[in-house]
C-alpha cells in the first residue's frame, strides 16, 4: 500500500502546510504548473516525487519533468498530464489514448478546479486536485490524498489548505 499526495498548480508557491502533508505521504505527485523548481526541490528533499510540466513551466522544468507520465503503482495504471480534459470530453491530445489504452487513474491539473469523476465508458477514474498555489481564480487551495493497494484506489480525501 502507498499513500499518495496529489497536487497541482503551485505556481512557485509552497508553504509549511503543504510540506506537512508531504511528510505524511509515501509519494507525491504533481500535475504541472510547478513554477519555480524550488517547489519540487523541497518536495524531493522529503519524499519521492513524480511530476509533469504545465503550460506556465519554463525550459528548466521541461528538462526535469515530462509532459506525460505513464506508470504503474501498486498495480494501478496511472497517467498524469497537465492538460487532458474531462470525461467524456477529453482533449484531442489524450482522447485516442484513453479509448485505446486507458489507465485506471487519469490525473490532470490546469483548471484549478478540484474534480473527481468516474468515466464509466472507459473504466477510468479522473482526478484533478485543484490548485495548491496562490495564483489563479480559485478561492480555496486544495490537494488530494489517497491510497493505492493491489489495483485499488481507496481512502480518497480532499485537503483544503485555506484561502489563497
């Protein structure tokens, strides 16, 4: 079993509240718009990190992190990308792959809107953790926490970090 902390859209912002939850996780996943790499450096100093770059990330982030991450964790197939759309209207860069080779868990950021949507047509669970940073139109900073074990996604929690 692994405890996963999922965040996105930090836009160069990280604080002790985020780091508190980083300490409690086994792995941290970042769905893009990292901003300053000091954010990921602080996370990686504490726990293993998987991340993708987002549309605001510069060439330094794009050298360190890919646009897409596909991997398996605790027998759960995962795909993380920054901009992917939502079920049933995925974007043109992801829809064919979701139809032909769907992950169990599809993770995006970008919208700053926390959403967890089961896609019953493709047997995919879509997650967007909202935004953990202070830049953007969102009012409350959010992240997600869950466990993965033997092919199951369980114990999903919304973490509210307070107003931005």
